[in-house]
DNA sequence: GTCTATAAGAGGATAGAC
DNA sequence: GTCTATCCTCTTATAGAC
């Protein structure tokens, strides 16, 4: 099929997103120029504007896509009614999903402040939906008399912070396998919720 | 005492640090210009260079001061040999120290990547010293047969991430008191470590 | 779809007057 | 210690050729 010289829309678009992601994660949104992104992609700065209205759009797309992915992936899971099984499932899912997307996790936390107000509200809303997932698991576990914690909301925050923090230090090519990591965090969360016994 | 007109070194210095801190936390290091800092302080941009060699120095001073403060404060504490008491003490100390310094906590995590390599190493080293404190408490608790976790290092990361994450949502003027917060996290950490019973 | 050129301004940092 | 003025580079975004 005929195509104009220098036309690469199927490649350039994703490449711009990927490059922006890496650079934002490495240097921060404000520190990365459109020229820098373009140069890494191998095009001129002007060409980027065929794929995004502006720099803000680039950031929003990354964060929105990430949260959509996260929520969609969770809703594809088949989750047990048993609180302990559901908790284990959530821990494993959260670690799996986040460990293989360290850059997205990083900027989703880091660059929230660089979203314009409208975009910020959208992302915060999706984030709230995700927090509700674990909160509801905990709430059910408490009312079933299985989990022994007072406040499901605070406990949700504690678990999410603890799990997401793994991204800061865990390396897939290190001595600790992802399987062992998940086992360890599964035990920690179970114990945190007052459940004893092996995972 | 006589003083030149327009000379305010005792005020301007601290004011620059404080303003830089607030602006870095709010907008990010790269997004804040020396002109913006100066304008907030009420001086011209050139005047800032009487207090810092460059913008990097401003960031490093904030992060270094924070870590020094943290370590010094801990070493002023009188810590029990009893692992459970020491753990509770650490949880309370960490929450107290971090809750009243949200901006410093934020940039100490966020702006690490904007430190030049030498400065980065220095801060990371201090951070490692702090992590060792809780790691040693856990290690002792395990060998005393009181804490039931496998890996003290991973558990340290989990606890620090969980506690520091509080800064993202806790507000001193909210319905939850700092006392109740500390109680709650004290129970969560105890349970996480396999210790049962009330805090 | 990508390029070059350009508009219009903001950036860090310094020099020298006061 | 602070000011003004300045250097020189980099910034986002657009216009129009190809």
C-alpha cells in the first residue's frame, strides 16, 4: 500500500506515549520538554502535536489509561466471597499489576499535581473506585467476624500504601522472586487484619 | 544597631528555604523558577544567590536538613529493649514526625530524582540509616521469639511505606485525632508482626 | 504526517551599582 | 544584602511548505 514518505502514524503515536512515560518518570513532567521527547522518538517537536493537543494531554492520557487498565483488569478477575481468599487475591493482583509498570505507578502518584483541575478530578475519582475495592473486602471480612480491625478505610490506605511501596525497591531480576514476594505480603496483610495461620 | 537599608539576612535566608519548600512541594522542583521563589519572598531573583550557590543547593539543603532532623530526633528518644514497646515507640515517633512536615516528606520522596548524583548518594545513605532503625527492632523481636515474620527487611519497607502514606490523607483538623491514628497504626503494625492483644 | 522556521516568552545564573 | 540589567539558552506552541 502506498504511503507518503516519512509517514509513520502507527509507530509514532505509541512511541511518543512510551517515551513521554519514561522521561516523565525519570526527570519529572515539568523537567521534560517536547523537544526532548521528540528527539528520543526520532521526530521533530512539531510532529508531536499530531498526536496530542498539548503536553498536559500527554500526561493525562498516561494516567487515565493506567487507571482504566487497573480497574478493568480487576473486574476481569473472579473473586471469591471468602474474605481471606479475596484479600489474598487482591494482594497478588495489586503486586502483579504494579510491579510490571513501575514508571506508570510512579507518575500516577508523582505527577497528580501537574494535572489541570478537571483532569485531576477524573483521576482522583478512578483512584477512589480502586480504593473502594479493598475497602469492601475488608468491610465484609469484619462483618463476617474474620478480620479484626477497627476502621476499614484506614486499613485500606495502609494496605495500598504498603503494597504500592514495593515498586520502589523490588526488582524482577533480584534474588527475591515475585512468588516469594507475594507470599510474604500475603502473610503480612493477613496478620495485619488479625488472621493467623499460613497463607 | 546600625544596618544598611534593605539588609535582612536573618529573615531572608529562612524565608527563602521555607518558600522554596512550599513551592517545590506544590509544583515540583523543575516547575518552580528562582524568579518565582524570589517574588514570593519579596526580593529580586539575584538576591537568592547570596544564600545558595544554585537551585540544586536549595533542594539539597531541604532534603539534607530533613533527614538530619529525623535521625537526630530519633536518637534523642529513649527506646525500650522490649521489642513491642520499641515498635510502638517507632510507630508513634514516625507518625508524629512526618504528620507535621507534609511538604518535607513529599519532596523527600518526590524530588530525589532531581538531586545530582553526589547529593543523591548522601540522602540515600541517611535514608538507609533510618530504615535500619526499624529493621533492627524487628530483627530483635524475631530472635526474641515475639515477632512472627520471615524477612525483617521487607517488613521494614512495608511498615515505613504504610506509615509514611498517612501523610497523603491525614489532616490534623479532621475528625480523626492524631491519638486515635497512632492507636490504630500501632494495632495494625503489631498484628502485622504476629503480635496479638491490645496496644 | 513530518518538516523547518518562528513567535513570544521564561529559564538559571552573573556583573556591577548602591 | 539587594537591586537592575543582561547573557544566552531553552520553552510551548503554531504556520505553512512538502
